[in-house]
């Protein structure tokens, strides 16, 4: 499979702190990759670099072979990268439907009166489809602020899907969820991953081991291990620096 995302020699320096230290990463099209590591390992910084919220000190980022290093977040979004955040990032006073519709409309480009009504109909159809995929159809008329935490997290994933991305980045999608809500998110991520490349940052190792096809482990900004869930579960270095030397499961 061809790589959809590649980073080469990626470095992010904040004064004396090197948050990302020469990362070479290759994500295949259709892959569900997990990135794990202790707090401060560089996971969120990596996402910020890929989505253009930070410009790297050195190195390059490629999307489907085209360099996107240094592009603005809106430019990167238009090229096909969408992201959810650790902290819910919604329009709280708009309905679930309106939130997703706005995200879908953002892909329409310049207004053209000749295609306006057709495009609006297509946006509405796509919005309803995405709400259905994320099991939010019955909540579409509720304002985002009145949804439960789990529903808000699903709605944020829906916003990412609404932009028709090539690559979806999910930052701690199960944070703060109950076990039942977590199981539902696992099921939904598996469902949407059938047609999409996904990179997930997640602390819950049950979620990681159940979802990921491949795992990259960061420690002090470096990739210290990479492999299948079984390989990572049995990697002595990972057990020592991240899993705290826990017994292998």
C-alpha cells in the first residue's frame, strides 16, 4: 500500500526543549495507526505539526506524496486532513445537525449561484448520513451543549467526517467516557475505518490494542518502538518506559 502520510526528519524545538526529535513516520492508506506514549512524549505536538498549527523546526511532512510542511491549518484541511481534539471543540449553542452541516459546507469552496441549491441539498444529505453513522440522528435537533459527554465526542468525530477527509486524526477520543461509551466509540471507529485512514492518540491501552493495526511509541519526542499490538505488548523497552514494567497481557 502507498503511504498517505510521511514525515521525514521531523523536529520541533521549543527553546531548549526538543518536543519532536527526528521522527520518520509512514502511514499507509487505509491503516488504523495508534500513537502512544507517556505525558509529554510529543503526541499532541505531532498532531499540531501535521495539521499546521505548528511549523516544524526542521524536517518535512507529505500527504499522498505532496509536501504540506508549513501550510496553514485551513490549507491542510482542504487537502484532506481532519482532526478531533482532547477538549471538545464544538459550537455549543448550535444543534448537532447545524454543527455537522457547517463542517460539510466548509468543503463547498467559492459560492456559485448556478450550483448553490444542488450543493445545499447534497450537504443536507451528507449531514444526515454522518449523523446516522455516529448514532446521533435522534439527537440532531438538540444543541451541542445539552448532549452528554459521549455524544459530544461522537459529534466531534462527525465534524471531522463531514469534511470528507483522506486522513482523520483522533486525539484521545475516549477521554472521560464510561466503559459503555468507550465500547461504543470503539465500535464506531472500527466502522468508519473501513473507508478511511485514521491515526489515534489514546491513553487507554484497551482501546489501542483493540483498534490499532500498528502502534508507534513515542518517548521524549522519539519513536522508540513500532509494530503490531502483540509486538508492542511484548516489547521490553515499551514495558519499561511506558507501561511501567507491567506484566504482559
